[in-house]
């Protein structure tokens, strides 16, 4: 193995560890103490933990970590059979690391330590804060796993299966995942009501807080996920098209498109230069425009997604990686 390959694999493992740790902290320290779920396999594992283990360190064998590991075994087997082995292997590492982190956090009772630190005599236990933090932390995991062309297992794999057979986009698949998670949360809340012997209000609270955690998770995922390929469209009308186009290409390292236009007021022929840039390049683009042609007219529009050279698109990367089976 070359040195470059070693560091590449090392970085991939670090990202997988970070993703699994973020999920473990979200579930064990914030969501379970608030009796909240996040959908999918983790919801099933969490409700079993709440009902059987009651988040008791002594009953670590009922931890959500072991339950989610057991639930993911058949899903991982499916991955190894139908997807690239590297994709399945990295997903398996995530599931294993998640199980280990959840068990360690449970055995050392870290949740109670954090609760003592975050609670106060005035406010007490703020369940809303726990739900928001837990949902946001969990939302970080999927984009990290997408960045290494892998999945977090559970319902994410179900979404990939739907996407693969229906040929829908990853965004559509994520909507199906969200709908599936809502159904799982509803079922879990009903089971919680009948098995735990709690009153109906607590079961309703579990559902409402769980949906809130899921929405927080989805917002964080969407923000990060679309951030891979979101950009700005720069449109510049100038009397110096050649100098402006060359300066933008050299300074921003992106291609440009020249379009001949006629001014509605002056009726003079001008050139409209179109250039799609990263959001962080806007200040540099302003400097270039002012330097080349201070009288140029320019405006900027948000671009939701870009497909093409120079712009990362993790959604397509994951589709390409998962569509091809190992020969």
C-alpha cells in the first residue's frame, strides 16, 4: 500500500468514526434522556432500549447500540450482495463503531453527567434543548458518510433500494425515508403507550418531540448536503468582454459563457458574461469586475445545485458508487 493510499484510507476511517460518534452522542446523551427518537432502525433500537433497558447502565445488554447492530445485520448482508464491497464495508464500520460508542457511553453513564452539567435549579431539564441538539448532531452523520461514499445503514439503505429500482433522484429517496421514519415513529409511540403503561400525553409527547428531532436532523442534512453543490450565478454586462472573461477565468478558475445582448435604454450592443462560482469567491469576483470595468453592470443569483467539473456533487457520487455491483 502506497503512502498516499494509506493516508486516504486513514482519513476515510476518521470520518466514519466522527459520523458514528456524532450519532452516538446524539442518541445516548440527548435523545434517549428526552424519550425522543430519530426514525429508522435507530428508532426501533431506541424504543426497545427505553422499554427494556430504561437507559440503565446495569442493563447495558439492552442498549440501543446492540439493538441497532442486530437490526442492521440483514441490511449489511444485502449491501455486501448488491452493492460495491467498499460501500458495504464502510457502512459496516459505521454500524460497528456506533454500537461500540453507544455501549461505552451507556456503561460509563455519560448521559447523567451531561444532564447534571446542563440542568439548573431555575430551568431544570430542558427537553426542547436536548431534542434540538440531538437532532442537529444526528443530522451531521449522513453528510459525513456521503462524503466517503457510504451510508448510515438502516432506512438509508432502504432509500437507496427504492432509488435504485425506481430510478428516482436521491432527494426523492430521502423523502421516502422521511415518510418511512414518520410511520416508524407513530408505531413506536403507540407501542410505548401500551407497553410502558404511561398515559396518553407522554406517548403523544414522544411522537411530537421525535418529529421535532427529525425535522432538525433533516434541516441540518439538507443544509450540509446541498452545500456540496450550491453556488452563485454571476451575470456581468460589460463593454470589455474579452478582458473581463479572461480575468474571471484566470482569477476564479471557472469557465464563462459570453452572450451578445442589446441594451433596452441605450440600444448599444454589449456582452453578457455568465459565470457560476462558489459562494466564497464572490468577494474576489467583485474585485475583478471593479478592476477591469468599473462601469460594468453585474448581479448575482443563487444556484441550488450545480452538476459539472469544479463542483462536488456527493449525491451523484453515492448513486454511481452504489449502482454498480462488485464484479
